C-alpha cells in the first residue's frame, strides 16, 4: 500500500507567509535555504511608487517581532498570518509578516521551544527530544490507542478519502463504529462527502487538527507506508502527539 497522501487545502493567507524551501520539506529550511535572519531584514527601499505597502524601513523590526512572539507564546491554538496581522495598524501585509515570522523561527531554532509552521498556522512548541522529561510532570499518563484504532487511522491517512467498507476490506475485519466515533471526537478525521454508490457511504479524511497535533504542516511529511506492517512510524507520531497533548490524558483507550 504505497499510495502518497493528499495534501490538505492551504490555510487562508498562509501561502504568502514564507517562500517554500527548495528541499520540499515544508520547513524549516537548512542553512542558506531561505531562512531569514535579522541581518537579512535590512530596510527595503521605500515604496516610492506609492503602492502603500510597508517595508522594514517603515517599522521597528525588533518591536514587531516582540509583538508576534507575545501573541504566539500566549496562544492556545496555531495562529494564521491573517490573524497576526490584525495586531498592527496599519496592516504590515502578508509578505512582511511572513519575513518576520521566518526570522523569529530562525532565532528560536535549537532552543527548548521552537516556532513551527503547521497546517493551520504558526505555533510555539517544545522540542520533541525534551518531551520525555515533560512527561514526568504529568499526573496522568496518556493511554495508548489500540492497534485497531491506529490501523484504521493509518488507512484513512494514506488512502483518503475512504469509506468504512474500504477500511474493512484492507484490514480484513469489521470496523467498530466506536473506532470511527473516537477518531471523529478526537478531531482527527471528518466526513468530507459521500461516495456515489448504493447506500452513499460516508467518505472519511484527516483534518488540519490531525496535522497540528502531530506537528506536521502537510501529509507529505509523514513517513512512507508500504503496508500495514510498516505502520510503526505513524504509531510513534501518534504516541508522541498523545503524550504532548494537554487533552491526551483524558482520552479513553478504545479497542476493536
């Protein structure tokens, strides 16, 4: 089963945030691959043409970055560029905010907390390597999902959109309605339509929240999957997401 996953629909106004690196990894780019540092935010020529667009020559760059950092560090959900721009008057514009965000991302690289660009926006989060230490502070350990749940999720991720019948055909066993309900409640899958066949079965696909919880910007960042026996890569990502998620401790484990 080596089908490539579909990309989610880009977020509103996110396409103009930061130029996509040539590596195709999404973010962050390596040294010299498009990461902006403060020295690159040199004052741009004033808009003599009268376009009205602000440049770094028109603003206090250090203060603007502090404002963005404060908003992102205090946010409980990823924030899109269009949301962040509402803090500035006059509007800085998508291109300038994107340059500032890329600069902040570069400055925080290698620290305990990093700025990540996810499917639904920008978010500060702790480095995965430090998560085992933070887990020791949790009063309740997040339970692991059963293999039936994780296999169902993996099939939806890599074969979406799929019906319940598709999942059962691949797994070779019936899929409990509780499994589908659990994944929907978790916010990881949703019904995106119905197949034009008798009974019009629901078509399931993953959500932006699924990508956000796994710390991904696109489904293309998931490990390749050739068969259900190679599911461990996805399971590890899900386990890490569950341990890092504040809501993970209250999620009940379900089996087939």
